[in-house]
C-alpha cells in the first residue's frame, strides 16, 4: 500500500470519526453545566411552594409568581451567602437581573422534588412575619 493511499484512508477515518463524535457528544448544547446552571434549571422545573411570609410579601408588593419564575432563568445565585450544606433542603440566595417592582433578592430552598420560596429579602416593608 502506498503512502498516499494510507494517508487517504487515514483522513477518511478522521472525517467519519469526527462526524460520529459530533452527533454523540457535541450536538448536545452545553453538556457541561456549572452548579449554578443546575440550580437554576431545578428552580424553574420543580413545582414551587411559597411560605406564608413570602406569600404575604408577594401580595404586598403585587408581584406575579409566573413572572418571577421566568426571571429566575436569568438570575444570579450567590453561593457564598447560600447555605448549600443545609439538610434536608439547601437554601439559596437569588438576585434577579431585572427587579420586579421592589423585588430584587429572594431566599429559596431547593428540596428533592420541589422548590420553596422562603422570603423576599429586598422588598417594601409590609409587616409580614
């Protein structure tokens, strides 16, 4: 077998291998996710429960929960303030990229199959306990 034929077969193999690797590995968009992205995905996907204090604050500030959940996809999660090792549900502090009314920072717990909005940290004073 001549060198040019071996080179041609090698290049054909590289092209076929690259195509296969593209469809198996690289076709998935963003297969390597950061912990913040995983948390955001769970927050938007899991059913939302709202604590009594958060419900009072949402009603006082007239904040729509559907809009709030939509904004979570673009929000920033502060892992330095968050209590990620808390059992059974870690607690995260979420800063919205665009405030909804006076709602800017939220405290949420993320359990195994649901998310709980605990309270709104920056909001209008409502007298909610």
